[in-house]
């Protein structure tokens, strides 16, 4: 989330913040912050949609194994399954154009 602690951590790591701004009661976000949020959301929704679909279709996000290498292998297999699941639809939509 957008906090001073996270901003400082990103600054130490020399990374640009892509965390969306959030208003609070009595403190609305500025017009500039709204424009930044729109720019961030143009990329974020694509990533969120992918992970959300993987979660719905395959139960991704739950580690079924213990250990980094096994969990990583699970994630790779879920990614392969996601791509295989989507491939027919992509081929059909491209052939229609």
C-alpha cells in the first residue's frame, strides 16, 4: 500500500513507486494522483487479470508443496496450464480478424 515506509524501501532499492494512491475520509486524492493511478492501472489490470484467472481456474496462490523449488515448480506448471487453456481462444480470435 501507499505508505512512507514502502516509499522509503523502494527509494533505498532505487525503484520507482508504482503503488496506487488511496484517499481517506476527509482527504481526497489530488487530480495529479488520479492521473498517476490511471497510468498505473493500465498495466496493473492485465497482470491482476492473469493471476485472478489462474486463481479461479487452477486454485493458484495456494502452495501445495513445502520448499522453494517445489513451490516454484508448481507455479511454473500453473503458468503453462494457463497458457494452454487460453491458446485455443487466442488462435480462434486471431483467425476471425
